[in-house]
C-alpha cells in the first residue's frame, strides 16, 4: 500500500458554537487492487464516532494541512 493513491481523505468534523466547523484530518481510504473495496487507515478516532470521507483535492497535497477544510466546504463558508 506504500505506492497506493489516496481515494478519499478521512475527517472528523468538530462543531463549534459561534465559529466555523473544525475539519480535523484523521486518515485516508485506499482502493483495493481489484477495485472491489477500500482499506481505511486512521491515525485517530473521532469522539462522536462519525467519520467523513471526502475526495482528495489537488491543493491539499499529500501532507496534512492541519484543520484544512475540503475545498467545497470552504466555498460554502465564503472563504478562499
């Protein structure tokens, strides 16, 4: 899996009163070689048990960018 490409990024979304939600990257999903499933690799588990999988975006690169939100969510919030 060292050469596998990230199919999805895994996040936990922390709701914050009076502020934008905090999107914390916690892992990734990689497609099986035969295309019939995914391996999900997590570095942390969400407290509420909810994991959000999003398609990776080119601007996020391969390194974690802390609390970066997926591009579509940033656009909805009006930020760039």
